[in-house]
């Protein structure tokens, strides 16, 4: 009857990637408000691991400016890992 096309799978819509980025930002902000014994480092590692594919998806589907906006928003939520990464790079060249 009707054959299915055997091409590559459909890409996700840019809107879906932006919604995933907004959900990621909301979850990260809510979790930052809760108390934690390890100062949220374990959760930060999990959020970085979950956020990188979302950030790559936003860059790939929505373009570099929207990807940069999502990256800046994520960096404002996870600022301490960014600060420590900057300090590590600074000490690397000393």
C-alpha cells in the first residue's frame, strides 16, 4: 500500500528546542532556591550534562544569536561553574 520514505528522521522544530531551554532554565532556577548540603554542585553537573544537548539543539535550529542568548541565560544561572572554569584557565597560563 503506502510505503514509508526511508530518509533521515525529522529534525525537531526550533520551538521545541526553545521550550526545552526554558524548561531547563526554570528547573535550574527552582533548584537553586532549595537548600543543599553540597552547595548545588551535584545538581550543577547534572544540569550541565542535560543543558549541553539543548544548547546545541538551539544553536543548530534557531541560529547563533538565539543560541548565544540561551548560553548567556544558562551562564547566569550556573555562574559558579563558569567562574571556576575561568579561574582554572587563568591559572593554566601562569
